[in-house]
C-alpha cells in the first residue's frame, strides 16, 4: 500500500534529509483531508497552518464507502509515520467533500462523485480513527484555507469563487463560513444570469457556471467555430480552457472574446454579491486564474463597472494563493475549530 503514496514534503528543500531533521519533533498536528471524486489528498498541518507533509492516493469511490474510509485510515497512518508521530499527536481531523453537507452532524447529504447519499462521514471516520472529525463542503473548506494561510490571510470576510468544470463558491463572515439557513448559502454557481441561457446540470437555465466556467469557455469557443469564426487555435478532443486562455494571452481575437464574455458574467455576478454582503476581498481560484491577468483583469473591470458609484473604495479581486493545497489547509483549519 505504501508504494502507492505520492509524497510532498514542505520545507525549504524537498528531500528526506530535511524531513529527518524535523521527524519526531513536531507534536500536536491537525490532519486536513481533501476528498475528491478521483483523489484523496491529505496533509499534516501544524497549529499555525504550516503544511508539513502531504500525500495522495486514488479515491476508488466505486469500491464503496468502507474502502474509501480504509484508504483514509492508511493514508493517515503513513503521514504520521513519515513525520515520526502517532494518531495521539493529532488534535483533530477536518475533511472537505464535494457535495451537500450538514456540517454540524458530519452528514454528507449528497455527493454524486462519491456515490454517497445521507452518509454519516464524520461519525464513521471518527469511530475508525478515534479522533474528532469536522466535515464541510469542499468550496467552504478551500475558502477557510485561503483565509488562514493564503490570499485572504488577515481578513475577516471574503468571498471565494473557484472556476473549474463548474463554479464553486463560499462566503466567510467574521472568520466563519456562512452557510445559510438551508445549507446552500452563497451558491453562486447557480445564480441565474440568463433566463433563456444554456441548460445547467441542475436543471435550470442560464446559471453562472454555464456562462463563466472553464467548461463554458470551451463550449462557447466551439459554438463560434461552428458558426464560421476564425481562430489560430484549432479544436481538438482534449481542448480545454487552458489552451483558450493561452491563445487569448497571445492575442487571438476569438479567444479574447470568449474569455471576455466569461469574465463579464463573472464580474457582474460578483458585483451583485458584493452589493449584498460587502466582503473585504474577492478571491478567485481554479485553473483559469493560473493564466493570470488575461482572465482576472476583465473580471475586475466588469465588477468595477457594475458596482458603479457604490464602490466607495476599490474591492480587491485577487488570485488564490494556495492552489491545490487550499483544500488540505482549509480542512485543517476546520479541525482547529473542534478544539
């Protein structure tokens, strides 16, 4: 089993010599778990939010919940072994799940990618590992990570948007995730932007994620090509938003238009949210953000335009700082709230 682990050690150098220097010296860690449909990422984090060691294994969701929990247990023990500690040195476990979660109960109401419905994850994992477990939606957890150690460090309120296949979002107010009465507050991916827009997998039309996600950019680009528009970028089965953004950065007219359209919807949606909740900053994560200002700059521009005279001071719109580690670090922050 151990041979399947992929290790990443976080010190100034990435080698076993550095790990050995710290091995056995770190006590009272938090375990953060980013449970995805294809990969389980986990890491040990100290009480200041420093990621010490991380690893990942395939989720194997099709094998059933018991098998997934078994992999989490093995991953936990292997991480502890690598750092020279035991489970007794862990103050708690936090875990982010892609789905609908009742956090106080640790209950996963629905997680389609994991084939779970009404699964008591917190209770089951706590019983298996003998530790307190906190469970939340993965977008909420990523926002906690950014607030603790990323682009939102030092802030008390922020709105985080993750642009990917869909659009995830989370709102933090006074240091805590705001979930709304029914648990789906700040679900911006399904804010209706065009009444007769593209059909969303939720059954609605014109949801933000059908217009501003990475998937939406690819769909729109292909629609333009089918209508006879010209681009230096050629369509291919593996075409993604990354290629469209790169071509836009290189000056491709059609790709620039596609990116601008997505940014316009996202910018206006963020302006609407800002008028309602007034966050200190907006943090945007996900693949398109890694392309830099070619995406962020028009988002800021449309947001500013939509806010108009209501923008008393500039609202910072910044790229997420933790990238793929936000889920792990945020889950650890969730665990810290247990203590």
